[in-house]
C-alpha cells in the first residue's frame, strides 16, 4: 500500500473533526487535492493495513519461537507483568469505528459489495479481544453517538455465538456479482477470495471452542460439518495462493516488512531452545529457512541451537553466544516474506483436527489434511519438494491416529513462525502443546499467563461494568493466571 493513501485518510478524518467543531473556519478546512469525505474504498484500505501490517515479535517471544534476553520475555513482551498491558488493549474498538463507518457509507451509497467484509472484520476484531480478555462489550458497544459511553459486557459464550452468526451472514453477502471491492490491498477486490477466508476463519473460531464441543447452544460440530461438506455454499482456501496475507514492497516505507531494520532482533534475540529442539528432532528443513547456524555451514542440524527462555536474563545472554539467531532476512530484507493472517496450511490443520476429534464425517481423511498443511508450510518456505515429501515419512512426523492431536498441534506451531499474530500462543494455551519454557526469564512465578488484564483506561472510564465482568468471571480478581470461559 502506498504511503499517500494512509496520509489521505488521516487528512480526511482530521478535516471532518475540525469541520464539526469549528464551522466558521470551514473555508480553510477543504483541501481541493484530497477527497472531501471518506469512502468505503478509502476506509477499507486503512482497515486492511491496520489488521495485516503486524510486527509479530511480541507474540513470537510469548510463543517461545524466539527469546529476548535484553530485559526478559514476560516483563516486556507480554504486557502482562504488573498489568501494564503494553501489547494489547481495546484499540480494536477504534478500528471497529472505521468498520462501522464503512458499513454505513456503503449502505447509503448502495455499494453492497462491502457489507460482507463489515461482518468479517467485526468477527475478527471482536474475537481478538474476547480471546485475550474474556467478556467484553459487544452488543452495547459502538453506541457512543447515541450517548452510551459506558457499555455493558457480554458473556464470552454469547459473543462467540453472535460472531459465528456474523460469519454466516458474511458468507451469504460476499458475491463477485456485486462488483469489484475497491481499496482492497489483500485480494485485489475479489469477493470470492474474501468468502474463502471468512469460512476458514469460522473454522478457526470453531476449533478455538473445542472445550465446548458438547455445548448445544453453540452446536460446534454441526457447524464445522456444514462448512466442509458443502464447498459450493462455503468455499474454502485451496492453496497458498489463497492465503490472507500482506505482500511487502521495497518502495513505500510504510510497507516494508514490519521488522526490517529492527536492531534488537539482530543483537538481543535468539531462537528459543525448545523450538529448535522440535525442529531438530524431526530433521525439519524449515529450520534452515528461519534460523542462522551458530557456526559452520548452513543446512547441518548440529550447527543450530537455541536459548532456554526460562533462564535468567544474564544466563540467556551468556548462552546466546552459542545459539542461533533468527535468519538475517527478517531484519535486513525490506520485502522478506508475506505476513499471513490465516493461510491454507492452518486451514488444513483445522480440518485435520476436527476429523481426528470425530467432529465430522465428510471432508476426506485427517491424514490427508495434516499432510496438506505440512506441504503448504514447506512450500511457503521454498523447501525442495523431494525434501518435503521425505519429511512426511519421518518417525515423529508420519501420521499416527493415536497421537494425531499432538502431531497436528506441533505442526501448526511450526507453521506459524513469525506469522498469524497471537494465534500460536492462543493455540498452545488451548492444547498445552508444546510445553513452554518457564523460569526467572519469563517472570510470573514460573507460570505461563492465560489472559490479559483489562486496560486501566477501561477501569477509569467504565468502572462499574468492567468490575461486574471481573466479578462474574474471576470472583473479582483481574488476574493474568485466571481461566476464562473459553478454556475451562
């Protein structure tokens, strides 16, 4: 995306704000070189950019793909320590306001091709918040223009039910026949591609609800079955070509790879020991695409090692001398690789897990989807086809029905390296796979946090409602180690 587009949107929104409060200066607020009002296309570009342009390093530390030994992993990277919430907030509501505006303008102007995207973005942004906090304002949110500045909180169960319905509606609304979706920097205006993403994302949310498979209010298994058994109604991603991703370029500074020029990534970050062991134990060639050897030639497994994130910061710094750094391309290449929000590999692992759990009877075998996921990930990293095929027969990799859920979780964890935001952490929280290193270097008394504390701004501005939500979920203790409904 070009820098000018972002600046145009900022100028438009600023101009509208000034016009509403200083009308006598209106003659000075109009720039003939910029649009006079926001359009669905202009809003969509910024929404996509805000969602897809993502620095994945914080989530990589939390997921133990990497370890950061300058100040310790938890203290700085989770935003959980002492409730600082440095790395997650209610900022999604700011983006939801743009989504709401896009929907309103598209409805007023008859540009109905945008309305399915509204539903999808709402499901995505609300789910991101409820998955890290628990209960959040949903049904009463986005009502400030009607005077509701202190929205009540919805239960996580009711939020999930509503979001799954929004995704059903998004699937029904998205149609290439309604016209090209202008402003689309992800799928170049093709509604049919967004439709595939909507359905793949719905599978993700259904898998997130695996602990609630007997909940008749949600009816998870039948929803999953309906999607995979009816590809005409619910098309899904067919290959890496359908990945929901942002491709970077070397000409627009706002669209360089997010960690390009990130000094700490090259000097104070190492591969995490447990993650490297997972790759080495499986003779996984993806290790060579994402990590640098400690010494010696590339492509020799014995030349790669990691740092235990549980050690003290001082001990991690010492151990880093004999550990692999992340591959230099992650901080020296302006374009590097696309950033994937949700890709074909993940979708295939989702379906494999559903079949392994006996949720569905249609859609092929768990083994075929599991192997599709691995092959797609190998292709993403440009691993030689012969090496990728051989990998599928390895002792710890070859599909085994008795250990299928563990194998699927491990392969999904590998495939999400420096991609998919907080998804690898959330999936580890759900499955417990793999076991994450803990200790002085991860703070929190050797525990892996389960949630974020609610933002202090919410406690300041919506005190009664957030207090009620904390009481109903966690007996009044807004604690990072408490289990929300989703994972109980």
